[in-house]
C-alpha cells in the first residue's frame, strides 16, 4: 500500500511512522503546507517523499488527513471529489461538522471518519514519536456510511497499531470528547494563567511546584494552532462542560469558605471513585 | 541516631525508609494512632519497632511529625513540652498556624518547620515508596528561630536525600503552596466530579479518556483525610486562588462563546510560557 499523509505534525508524523514500522505501507508520501515542516519530516524519516497536494493524491491507496479540525471538512470534500477507489480517512478531534459536510457526497463511502485518542502537549514534526497510539482507543464514526472495504482497511491499520476500536455517533463523540479531553485542555490553560498572573507580584511563585502541579498544568504547553479550532468546532459542548466545571469549583469553594468538612468529605469521596476509571 | 516517625502514611512511611536507606538512622521507631497502619508499616519494614507515643518520644534523637496538618500544631506543643536536647521536625503542607502556635514556646529552638514538596495521590503505609523526595525541593520556615544544631541536622538529612533547600517565611510558603499545589488538588477533584456527574446520563463517557484526562484528574484519587485539613488550614489563600482560577476559566469561556480567536491565541500563547517552568 502507498499512503499519503496530509499534515506532518504530532499526529500525522507519528501515524506515518506507525504505517512504516508496522509494515502497513511500503511507501508514505507527505504533504504539508509549511515547507519547513515538510523538510523536517523528510529529514527525520517520517515520510519517504514530500509532494504537493495535487500529485500526492494521485494513484495512492490511502489518504490520511491529519490537519487542524477547522481545515478538515473542506479538504475532505475536495479530496473526495477526486478519488475513485482510494480510501480517505481523517484523525481529527471533532466529528460532527465533518460528518455533516460529507454526508451527501457521492463518494461518502470512500471516507472513514476516525479519532485516535492519543496526543501529547508537543506539536510539529519534531514531536512525532515511534510507538504512538498503541493501547489507546480509536473512535470510528458512522462506520455504516463507509464502504466495507474502506472500513476493513482502516480498522486493520488501527488493530495492527494496537488500538481498541469504539463505534460512536458523531454527536456522541463530540460530547464525550468535550468531557474527557477538551475540558482538561481548558482547565490546564486557565491554571497556568492563574499562576503566571501571580508571578507578576511573587517572582518565586514556582519554586515549590512539584509533581501534582506539573501533571495538572502539563497540557498548558499545547499549541493554540491545534486547540483553538477544536474548542471552537466543539463550542456548544465545551461551553456546557465548562459551565458545569465552574459550577463544581464554586461548590467546592463555598464548602471551603464555610468549613463544611462533611460536605467536602462527601464530595472528595465521590471524586475518589475516579479510581474505577484511571489506575 | 534513633528517630521516631509519628504518622506512618505516604509521607512518614517514605521518610522512614529514606532515613534507613541513607544510613541516617540506625533505628526508626514508628507511631500511628491507627493500629492497622502501624502493623502494616512494621510488616513492610518501614520502621523497626512500633511504640505508643509516650515511650516513642523518650530518649530518641529526632522526632518527625508526619500527620495531617490539622493535628500538627497541638502535638508539636505537647512534644516540645517534653523534649530537652531532642530535635523535632514536621513535614506538613501548611506552615502559618504551626509557626504561630510554637512561636513563644520555651523550646522553640528545638523545632524545625519543614515541607518537602513531594507526594503522590495514594495514602497509607502501603503507599510509602523507596527513593521518594529525591530531586524535589524542601521548604524550611523560620530557620533563624531553630537552634543551629537542629537546623544543621535536619538540613543534613534533606541534603543526603537529595532535596534542594528553600528558606521561606510561613506566610509566603502558604501563599505559594496554594498556587502551585493546593489549587491543583481542587481543580482535579472538581474535574472528576464534573465528568462523574455526566456519567449518570452517559454511561460510556469515560470510554475516550486518554492521557491528558488522566494527568489532569489523577490527583482526584487523593485522600480527603489528608487534603481537607490542608484546604481548611490554608483557607484564605485557597479561596483567593480559586476565585482567580474561576475568573480565568470564565474569561476563556467567554472567548470561546464569542469565537474570539485573537483573544484565545493571546491567552494560550501566554499559558504556553509555562514551558519555562515545567519541562
């Protein structure tokens, strides 16, 4: 199989590596509208060749969209306009608008809408890593609208990489992603901003920062180029979750204010049950 | 040196191990008001012997308080009432009330107020680990009020364990700890509660939880027995930081609501500068 990966950043670059490492593609062609990124990806051996978009789509078997979510729907349509039996897939963090936009496309069957639940706080081709994705879940949306051979190929790739596959409707995906991914991003940014604000008066505020702070604020290093489109494309879910999260913070704040030990104990015991989920 | 560690949980248990592993104490006596914890600590070899408080204080060289912060000030006074040349130290996460309570004690010089910036989300003697503390900072408050030999002994221990020492006033410590430790705890609890609330309608909400969610919510596994006293003893700082953090979340929420890409870009760029601090 020859694959073309469009977008050679953290996700696209790591996926290109996985395709080669697992023997899934003999040849991976890369496309990136930033020439420095394209050169870097080639230099790091993430892809075998870099081509302009037009020539990179011709004659390949699989086309992978790994670009920011605000750019996916339109490019998905433009590429579907040009494919015949090729398979097109995306790896974006929001799914509702994309699935809506391609729903009535004549070649809808050639597209597989996916979201692998993996990432780090770094970005660009330098951030791509070997062995990424393994052990994490991948969501496939509207599997029934993709042609059976396209689904089989894409699922085969994810299985080979070691990702359990979850089927979900796009609306359900975007709601759940807001709760267990997008919200963490916003709280991390806000936490970093809170402490950085304070640093203006208290220069040594970070001297005591330990492991707990690091783990809650780590995601604040993440690129806005990737995350602003996600937060805006999933706006209504993100706004809802943020409202609920602020509400929970206000409840805890009021309990602390009132020395409400029993209330805090009950809330923390409940929060502790997250142990069921993360080990 | 013979040391007595009072409180054989995560912190006390790990410190007892370090005292033995580094050859700092020939013998470590343990005290815990929970007999099951005491037995477990003995069984795990965290301490050489378990004694009741009264006999554990007699004739030892160093007495370490590693109990919840609400219990430290009173026990510090009771123990200082009984020491002669012995050294007493605590390892608590808040320092202002403790330093105030012991300030005029006749034996104040025998006490060294410390806070090693290390912990995990687990608790109890089962959670104690070898090699804890190394590489993290430790705060010593009001060093000038401790006798030189007491400071030298305690600093010698922390240096041997591999902890850089920071001197700080108790008020400064509590303010900084609220920003870079206590707030992370509250946001983690609130984040867990937000998603657990949603799980009542959406049973599969956690199916997509990945590394980002895990790292921001990890601290929500932490014990209320340890954290409620910290949040309440450091109440006014924690309330201030929480108000500021909620304010930052509301600003980000409003920018998302208004599709304010430029505002989000500026905020996220600023948050990204946390890279200076955590690597």
